[in-house]
């Protein structure tokens, strides 16, 4: 552990990467027009959000080649031009696309994907390279072997996985160490809590969880009207958590988080993030931001922590 302007940092797994408790998630800044997009996004706002986050002390960015079909990586590179203290840059592979913009899941093109990401990001080496999804399952060994080779060659500094289960991680570990897992984890999605997170803690695998605010549902700013107005190219329009009967329950939970947050002068989303960071297996949380204003709203999550009583109060209501 060490400290920066955003408080205590934590070492990620077996790496030399000391992370602030929250990192900048660059999924939404990929924009719309692709299968898992968040609707249209202004690139200038994205660049401003990234630079604001870095200026405030956030020291890592998580993106992926597939976000906006390469666009998110390009925006990240643009945002980092001229920045004196560069943050760590993490990205992901194993989701490719062609001219038809349709996504193909394969672990057989990782070497080429890495070269393409390095070019888009304008980097000599990627700080953490992650297999985005373990699909197809039968290609895991081949894909992870390529990841290990890229690390030996210095094209990537550390290698991790995302959305893997325990048995898949065990298979990968037979080939090379896993620095980190990136799983979905929020108070609305606890499927990884029983087995996967304890496994990572036991094996010394770092965890950077994504969607701690459940794609904006737990920010305290989501409403039924806003959900109804989502554009067709926002993936959340079809997500079950944003549809009834779940939506009413989820917004009610966000209201509870607002009440707890108000006592501390922080937003509901900060409480939601803090709830995930309470788990000892979690190293740090990925927090998306589409504007400098959104970044300011979640920055307190870098240092805010729930008391045991508050954590238990929330958990008992889930």
C-alpha cells in the first residue's frame, strides 16, 4: 500500500501496480452504434472527463478494444496526449469485429488484437491486458498461452482475466499466473460473492470489479422517465435490471443509498461503490464517467468507507 492525493492505494495481485480505490471506466465513452453501446457520446466531454479524473488523482483507466469498436481506446489516447503524469492503462481483448461491425468472440487473434490496441492507445506496452470473456471456452488455454507470451515479450506488463469462473481460472493458472480478475459486482449483482471472490483472495489474484453502480441504476439520479427515454443504441434499454418488476425495486434501493449518503455528504453512487469495496477480495472498483461533473460526483468513493453497521444495514435490505 502507498498513498496519493486520493488516499491509500492497493497493490493489484502479483503486480507492481498500486491502484487508487477507483479507476476510470471507459465503456460508455466508446459511444453508440454498436451492440453494447450506451448511446451517443461527445468525445470532447469524454476527454475532459478523463483529464479531470487524472487531475484529481485517479491513477488508472480501464478500457477495451470492443468499446465503440476501437473508439474508446482512441479517445483514451487523445485524452492522455500531453499529460505529464500518465495513469496506468488497462484494456481487454477476445472480442473482434469486421466491416459489418458485428462482434465475434474468439481467443485465437489475441496477438493481432494486442498490436491493434497498442496502436490505438499509442503505447509501447499495455499495463494490464485482460481476456474480456472466456468465450469460446475451449480456446482458453490457447488464448492464455498467447497472453503469457505477450507478457514475456514486454508488449504487456501484466495479464488478467474478466468474467472467468473458478474452473476457468484454475485452467489458466496451470499455464501462467493471473494478476487480476475483472468481474461484475454490485449490491444488485452478487453472483460472484460465494465462490469467485473468495477464490481470488485465497490465490492472491487482484479484483477490479465493474458496474459497482449497476450501470447507473444506483447513482440516485436514475428515474423511470430517464430509462424510458434511453436511445435504441443504449444496451440498458433491454437489460432486465432496467425493466419491471426489477426497476421499481432497484430505484427504491437507490433511494435508501441516498439517505445513507446524505448523512456523509456523498451521493448514492458513492455508497454503492463503497459497498463493493467493503469486500476484502476487491482491490479497486471501475467507475464510469461521461463528463467532468459525473467524475466529481463519484470521486469521494476513493476515500469514503462504510461502517460495519451501515454495511450490514444495506446488506440486510437486499
